[in-house]
């Protein structure tokens, strides 16, 4: 099993087999490039076939919090690799009877080859990975991290800003770019993982958040130790002209202690077509979704709007991740079979 040590997942595809991914700092630069180039290869396969690369393998999709994109994309990814899935929700599991996460993970490991876990508590994925002794992928743990989302976000940035994964990898694609992270940066596990993953690259990170929802010091400390630069701003309009990418997040109602505090904070920043007229024509707009009111619908049809393309990129990134931790077959001619 993985040691969860920083940089423990690198360029050796064989070394990924049976490993867990609970946080982005497990990935070194070569490991990140491996996942994204693998995603590009998988993208190259026709959509009207299912790959038999993981035929016979089973995914346990375990979600203790609501999800549409993450849950469905992991399910679709496993099916497109030729594997099977079963889904577990807290409301219908023995967690409602008081069973511990560790016991649930041990039980599911008896039936599945890989676990995907979303949980409201930070650190839950690592606990499950240790208990189950099966590869466990963190699909979001409270306000902690969301590593597979960060992988697809960087994949999206590379495709939107560079047209794909260049020979020099993520570094070549993103060097010199300014990326603005907007919204609830305190509770946003997607931005926590993304900032940490970009920390070792030559990018400029700009944080724009409502008062009280700033990026946590635990995240800024990781960025400070890397080569990326970071700064905070209060005015979104003032930073838009310099941005190459705008990563927008919703204010997370479910993380607030009171509805009154949430109501006073939501809608603090809204990206609309008028605002984007001040941006570079090539500035791309990302969002992990769901959105509430932070991106106006008049942005949807603009070429800048990448958030629906971002969703599709997530399928390939998660296919690549599953393929690696389950042991990717060496041959790309292994078992193509027709979609049925």
C-alpha cells in the first residue's frame, strides 16, 4: 500500500499498482505528467468502444456526501475500462447503524478491487486506505482535498491554454501563466488541491475571496515552499485583465454554521459576460460545479467557458487514474470490444 509520502507517485507506471491517492502532494511532477499523458492516450480511443483493460475488476463507489460529476465520472470511467461497479451511500449503509468508516472499508475491500470515497471528514480517505489495504481514491474529504479534481483541472488548463499535453509536460504548458482562484477558498477542497498541485510550477496564483473565506494558511504554506507565486486581492475586476485562467467556486452553504452568515456572503463575486469583456480573449473560465449564482448563464456560450469541457476531461483523467492503480496492461491493443 502507499506510504502517502510526498512525491511517492512518480513516472514508473508499474509502481502505481495497488497504490492509493489521498492528497496531491503524493504526486511528483513526473507522476502528474504520467497521469495526464495516460489520459490523452485514453482520450484517443473511440467513444463507441469499451476497453477491456480492467475487465473483471470491481470498483466500490462510496459516497457519504452528495455528488453528480465525481460519482458519475468515476462510474463511467470504470465501465469504459471494462470493469464493473457497485455504489454505496451512507443513508443505506451500516454507517447509519454506527459502523465505523474503518469497518466499512474493510468490508468493501472483500468485494472490490478499488475504493473511491467521498466523506465529510478531512483525512477520511487515508483512514479508509489504511484499513482496507486496497487502493483508495479520495473523491473529496470534507474541507481537505479533492485530488482527482485537481488532476482534471490541470488537464483542462493544459488543453485550454496549450491545446494538450506538450512534450515538456505541465511545466511547458503552464509556465508564465496567471491563474485566479475565486470564491470560497476556505472550504473549497478543489482549490486546496489545485493550489498545492501547482505549487511547484512557475505560475502566478491570485486568490480572490470574500472576507472570512480566504485560502487557509496550511495551503499557502505549501505554495510558499514551491516555485509558484501567490497573492490575494479583494477586487475581481482589478485582476481579470492579467488572468490566463479564472477558476471560480461556489460559496458552500453546507459548510456554514448559520444560514444568516451564508446569505450575507453568497453572491460576493459574480462572473458574467460583461466582466469577461475586460479579460484576455484567451482567458479560460473553469468551475468544478455545481454552480449557484457565481457564473452567470450568459457566459455559457462564450468560447472562454470551459467548465462543461472540464467535466468531460474528468472522465479521461479518472480513467487514467483507475487504470494506473489497478495495473495498466502494457499493450494498448489489449482487448477492444464493441460497446453494447
